[in-house]
């Protein structure tokens, strides 16, 4: 009788140990409880717009389709790294974003600042991304350099947009049940070219050019508002397109006298002409601009309509 009792106690102890062991392993299979101390994310885009020719990220689904972004984490208000720039990948099966190298956990005390950008591998026209702080009290001031953004429709046919997110003062308590909110913003501007409602039957566009456009510059991100501030640089050149279309990415900038000159070369019934129009415009970060073209051969006339052409991207 004593032997049976001892065996029962022994078997019960083994079962209890197995349960404890299995419970301890459950935090490693992607089903960890919300309070396990791991850093989690939820992502979105500042504004939602329609799809584009150039590969832009216009909503949360577009971010998930891209599937990865780079995120670096710093002790709040400093350049002291808590997590070096690491890929964060979308797990479609679990419907969540997670660090590619495994879980990272919140510090016991203090807050963190998060800086992320997409695509995870920088596009060729982004040559440098640096992280700094400024002001008193100190706030993040990340910046990046844009060099040689393609100045043609063909050059941008395989170009991906660069977007970023800056979320400051986060802690385990602040991240909430769904994770740190990374709200990606569009630092560039974009333009779209279209015909007006006038009859343009028989007209073939040979080229469209926006004259004296800068395609390089430095962008500094305001750590308080998260907004970008641009300083264009380099020599100006023409942005060209073979026809109506877009949208196309451009560096935010103003023009001399607030005007840009647009040239259109077109053919109708064997007659090829170059048309010119001067349009009051400026390109601001995160905005999309639509230019509507009316072209007349007799009399020779180019009208570029910009009424109600600006929209928040």
C-alpha cells in the first residue's frame, strides 16, 4: 500500500513537472501573453491614397505587402542605442510585426524613442540616414540625404518610395495592448499628369518637361511634430515624362518666383509643336499635385489647370 502511494506521488510529480516545462516553453512559439514584456508594433500610414505607378506605401496593407522595415530604438531624448537598426518583418500567419532576430523586451525603467523606415533596404536615392537629438529638453532630430531621385517617368518605373516613422516617449505601459504605434509619413511630394476634359483626339504627346527641378537635398525630421523639413541642393535639371501618367516622386521645393515652366512637345496630323506654360506652384512634403493639360494647335495654346489640384497624401 505504501508502495502504491509512493508511485502515485512520483507519477503526479512527473506530470506536474511536464506541465510546468510546457508552460515555460509557450513564450517562445509566438503566442506569448500580452504582459510578457516584449516590444510589439502596430503600423499605419499618415494618409490613405489610391495606388500609384511608382511604388508608394499608401495604407497599412501596403506596408504589410512590402513585408519589412528597419527600426532602431534609443533611450528617450538621447542617441544612446537600446536596439540597433534591426529588420521588423510582417508575419501574415500570426498577423503581427516582429523583430527578425527574435523578441526584444522593455527596460525595467525609463522610456524609449523609436525610429523606423521603409523599405528596410534603403532605395538607391537615399544615401544616408543619421540619428541625432537637439533642443532643450532634447528631442530626436533624425535626418536623411536624398541624392539623384530619378527625374523621368522611366527612371521611376522601378523606384520605391522612402517613408519613415518616429514615435517618442514609449514604455511598456504606453504601448498598449496592440503595440507601439508607428505612423509612417511621406517625406517626398508627388505629381500626377492628366488630360483635361477637353477633346484631345488625334494628339500624340512626345514629351512633357518640368523645367529646372532639383532632385537632391537634406531632410531633417522634427522630433516634436514628426514632420520633415527640406533643404534642396545640387544643380537643377528637367523632370521629363513621355506621356500623361504618374504619380511620380519629387523632392519638396519652391521655385523662383513661385513659378515652374512646363514644356510639352506634341504632334497632331503631322504637325509637331512645342508648347510652353508657366504655372504658379510649389511642392510640399506629403502632398500630391495633379496637373490637368489642355492643348490646342489652332490657335497654339497650352493651359495647365491647377485648380483644386492639391491633396494631402
